[in-house]
C-alpha cells in the first residue's frame, strides 16, 4: 500500500470515528404545525383495512385527563368506522419522559400498540436537552426493538410562557430537543401549542382566565391544563394532521432506523424490576388488593410494599449506571437514608413535599453516573424522624391543627419497583 493510500485510509477511519462518536449540539428548531416526516403509514394501512388498532397515549396530566386522548380515540373510530380502536391509557400526571422511559414496557408496550403518541413537552420543560434525548430516544428504541412496525408520533402541548418562542416561530426548548430526535428517526410530530398561540394572536382565544371572555375560546384556568374547548383544538389539529399523513400509505419497517443512535448513552436499557421479599428487611408488608393505596396506584405501580418502622431497609445489587425507586409521596410519608457502595447519600431524603395533601406517584433517585460495568450495592433505610411538614402548611385552612392530625403523622415509605439502567444482580 503506498503512502497516499495509507493517509486516505487513516483519514476515512478518523471521519468514521467522528461520525460515530459525535454528539448532537442543541439548536432551537422552527415551529411547524405538522411535520409528517415518514408518517404513520403502518397504522393508517391497518385503519383503512378495518383491522383492530391499539393506540397508546404516553404522557403526563394533559394526556391523563379525559381530554385529547379520549377525543382522539373517538375521532379515529368515527373516521375509520370499520376498524376497532382500542385505547391504551399510559399517562401519569406530573411525570416526564425520565419516568416514561422506565415504565413504557409495563404501561404501554405490553399491550402491543400499533401507534404510540408521546406527550412530554410540558413536563420536560425544565430538563436539559441532553436528558430529554436520552429518555425520549430510549422510548423510541424500546418501542421499535419490540415491534419495528409500531408507528410513533410526538405531540407538543401548550403552557403559559411557551407563547414567547412560538410567537417568534420557534419551538420551546423541550420541543426543539424532541424535534431534533424526531428528525433523526423520521418520526412525525404535531405542534398543538403553535395553534393555540396562533388563535390567541388572532384575538380568538384567552390562554388563562377564571371565567370565559365573550367571543373568545376559554383555553384553560391554569395556563397548562386545557378545558374542553382547548382539548377540542388539540383534537382538531391532530385529526387534520392524520388526514394529511394518510396520503402516504407505504408500510415502513422502522428496524433500519435503529442502526445509528442519536445519542450513544440513550436509555434504551431502562427497565422496571419489582421489589421482592429478598430485598426487604424490617417490617415491610405488601399492601392488600383492597387497601386504598393499592387500589388507587396498583395498576401503574404493581404490588406496593409499605414500611413504617425506622431501620427497615430495601437492599439490592445492580450492574449498571443508574437506579431509582418507584414510590409514593404522601402526607404521612417519612424520610430515608440512601447508601450506595457503602457511601451514605448525606441528608435524609423526605418522601413528602409541599404538594402532599394527598398521595401521588414519584421516583426516588438513588444512584446516577456510576460505572456501568461494575456491580453496585444500594440500601434505602427508613429514618426515625418525620420530615418537616411545614412546606404544605400554606395549602391548609388551619395548619396548626391539621398538621397535628393522624393524616400528617408517620414515617411511612411505600415503594413497588426498582427503575434501573442495567440489570439487577441476584
């Protein structure tokens, strides 16, 4: 081989390495109502053939409400009366893609969806693009690894303050990050938020108010969660987008798109692993099926274990980089000490916050950025002291009296699953 060929070969190798290893650089993306990209060809073909079509809706509270999710299912059934539409409700209020990627299989993929809508542009609003890419790409790659014929569509909802970039024709940061990922994989997207801002700019809509204004659409009371008229806008925009994409009916095998990841450290490996008795020491007990919290949250969380005695522990080993616990926050929540590989986290971590007039699903971060090739040991121990309940006082009519009630007493910890990037080691 002559010297010129050697240099050419080395140059090509360097170029290839750069292409493989280069990480994306975030850029603000122009806002567009609909970006069909490679469309929804597979699911549209099944709809037109009158087959059973399973539609999954993964998102936060905007999707969990009986709004655009329910209305879109109805629209699809009316548009394609010969098909049978089965709705998969996979939304949890107050959660983003960083939980969605871990619960995707349990809440959506196990039902074998033909179409997956992903809605996290509001709840991911405070997350850096790099984190959004990891989680959202994990959702995409998990879906296509299971079934490369499943179509995916990103939808971007509105919240007050998103109007500022949208008026300039730009997507807000979270939607911009998702658009860059959608471009990479050819995933269609629909920008509900852009339509809301256009209507407001035309004097036809009020973003947020306590009561309707004559002649204007009353979009929301809180600037985030649409009222019925707002959900009608979302559904109408999505319906027109689906009709636009129906022009292309060639089936697509998404498997080929898996060859090149968007970010090398995406969370395709994210999974949930149920707690079991071997991980528990102390007075942990599985909640009965008819227990109120098990009834309320068991469908999403699986079997919930409750511990209240200080010193009770959850201990497990895993080989990977990241681990969390899927748990509940609540008015009687306690606090825990987390130890990773023999090193205490520091301060006790409360399972209580300023919203805790009720119980809700949450995650407790345990470890992140660890050596993925090493086995790590994690311990969560119930602390003897209750957390400070004062952060919730402003929500109470008579905090001095109410915070002394049994509702706000206890060192209770309730958990069900380990969320792990890697594998649990027996």
